[in-house]
C-alpha cells in the first residue's frame, strides 16, 4: 500500500496522461457517438434522428462494399500463407510454426505430420514475448527444427495441391457456412 506522499506523487504523474486521454480521446469519441444520432448540418441547428442514420448506413451499398473488401483482404492474407505453405511443401521443405489456436484447429487436422509446431513463449503483451521466456522458446524452436529435419518427408508421394485441398476457397467457404448455420440453429 502506498503512503499518502507516494499516492500524491503517483497522481501527479498520472494526471497529465489522464487529462490528455479524457480531453483529446474520450470526449471527442463520446461526442462523435452523440452526433451520430443527429442530422448535423454545417450551418444551423442539429436535428435528432435516432437510429435513422445507422439504418441508412446499413442499407448503403458502399458500407457492404467496404465490408466485402475487408473480408477479401483478410482472407487473402490467409491464402497468402497457404501459397507459401504450398511452395514450401512443393520444394520439399519441412514447415515449422507456432501452435496458434487457428493452426491447431484449422490447419493441423488437415496436414497431419506435415507441420511441426511449438508452443508460443509466455507473452508480456500481445506481440511481445516475456524476456525470461525467450531462452526456453529458443531451445524449443531448436528442438522442433531438429525433429523436422530428421523426420521423413510425409508428403513426398502426395501432390501439394491434394494436401492443400481443404484450404481452397470452396472448402473454406463450406466450413464458414457450416459454422454460421450451426449458430443460426
């Protein structure tokens, strides 16, 4: 527990950042939400519209075009990974990757024995590993690479296109459609 003198010092150090966050981030954000429920002309008084602005927005073609473009961009990055994986498999490489949840559930079941995985190190932030965990991660990576290099090529008789068939647009769409239908009941 902090004594009163230390508490005042902490407040003094946090005050500028807190004021900055409040005045330059949160108040404009909240004001923007408030304004979105109005028709806000350049000159004149704003008029309350309620959810009408949102209804118009959801009916606008440009909104759905932007959603479609975002989905295509996201899926295209996924497929870039698959193209790189196909190239690696065609070249006789033995891919190694971290066992992220999407890799575990979406890729490994379709490529048994092809990908060699290792666990992520403990993370301090979403994109920053804990410094103390890096030596163990380096050892795990080294061991995983050795296992991958020593393992026979499980896919040498198979066509990489056949191995990657579960990742075609059609196959991925069928899995997405099945997930949506299961959610819809």
